[in-house]
C-alpha cells in the first residue's frame, strides 16, 4: 500500500480546483526518489522543521531586543503563529495545507539576530546587499546541510521568496502566507507592546478598531473570516477593501508608535554596532570562520557574502557571546 499515492488521490478529489496539488509540483533542483508515505510538500515541511535554522529562530528577536520576560514573541513564536493562521485559512478554502505550512515555517529562516535592525545594518555593510527573504531562500538552497541545502520544491521556495509585502507568490498557498504574516505580526506586536506598557488597547485608533475589533482575539477572528469570505471558491486570496484599508492603517500606526518607539529601539544602536564590529572582524579574519564557511569561499563565494551568511545565522545570544569573546577584556588569572 502506497500512502502517498492515496493522499495525492484524495487531494485531487477533495481540494479546490485552485489548490496546488502535491503530485503536480514543479519538483526539486535535484531529483529524489518519492516517499511512500509523505507527499512532496509534507516532506518539505518536515525538512524545514528539523533544520538547524528553524531551531535557531527561538533565540532571534522579533521586535523587542533582549526583553525582560518570558512571554514576548521571538522569531520562532511569530513563525508558528503565521503557520497557524495560514493553515486555518488554507483548510477553510480547501487549499493545500502542507504547502501552506511549509512556506510559513520557512519564510523567516534567513532573519538576522536582533530583528530588522540586524537586517538593516547588514544591508548597509554588504556591497552585495542583504534582505531576509532572499537569505531565507539561500538558507534552504545552500546553507543548510553544510552546503547541500534542503532541496525543497519550487513552490515552497517561491512562497518563501515572495512572502514580503511587494511579493507576488505563484500559488494561492503562498498568497495566504503573505497575508498571514502581516496579520500575525500586527496583532502579536500589539499584544507585546501592551505587555511592554508602550500603550494600552484603548489607545489604538478607533477608526481601525471599530472595524477590526477591540482585542487581539477579535481582530484575528475578523481578519481571518474576511479573507475566507472574500476568497472562497475564487482563484484569488483577498480581503474586502475596507478591511484591507483598516489593516494597513493599523500597520502604519504601529510603525509610528511601536517599531520606531524609543522603548522597542532602546538597544538597537548597541546591537547594530556589535554587528558592525563582528562583520569587520570576520572580513579581516576569514580564516577564523567555521570550516563550512571557509569551504564556500574556496568554491567561489565572495568573502562578503559568506561573512553575511555567518552573522545572519547567529542567534542574539550567540552574537553577544562572539562579541564578548572577541572584544571584551577577560579577567586575568594566574
């Protein structure tokens, strides 16, 4: 009995005509024997979940640098919330849950330590530029498995590359993740900001909350229902104009009042200076990079790109440890 074939048959009979069927994938860069249990997108989901890059997300900043408290989001908890929202929408629309989840779990693998502040400083330092969505694809294509990558399907990599606001995924599942990412971070960042006493729920603009809701739970419920209602039985993933406008308005308000807020950004300058010093050090001492990174340079990768790869892969904790090891004087012992 081939369970994969049974599942693929079920997908063909049950899923929406607009769903991405596992059996119809454009495939992998390196052809592999098919699994007798798992369809291709489920295999991708499992590979991402078991990767080192995924595990490191638990120690990477979402918004608040070095928060004091156990309940603030990290890059990992953000990823899981995106996955949960995206799967809910995909299931309701009878789209491919496994593909949706794989894209969601992989979309932020390339994020740097210290959140977007780390991304911004690496982009300034590296003449080749740096963007986390491109780095996420580089992680799954090159950096994982010591240069072999995860060899994911084309559809998953396309969804990861195009999850940003200006992206245009080739699958509806990718579009679900793109919207779910925004829904997740707007709402959980509000929750974290309230926890951090930056503002209170009542301070949110009523022009947006009157439509979206007056709690994280209400807003999530409202936005998810709206997407499902606007997209059901259609070859698009959409929000109603009023709902989308309110979401973007709340997002702009968050940029002005949270993402650029002094509390959230209090340690940003220190974190960026630390990355600058680590970058400059390793550019001068590439021989001290781990072996797998030195091998990449021997195979033709530029020093800049490899140093960026190494630093981007660091967790907040590891970056601080490397900085301490390299630049903080140690106590003298006899």
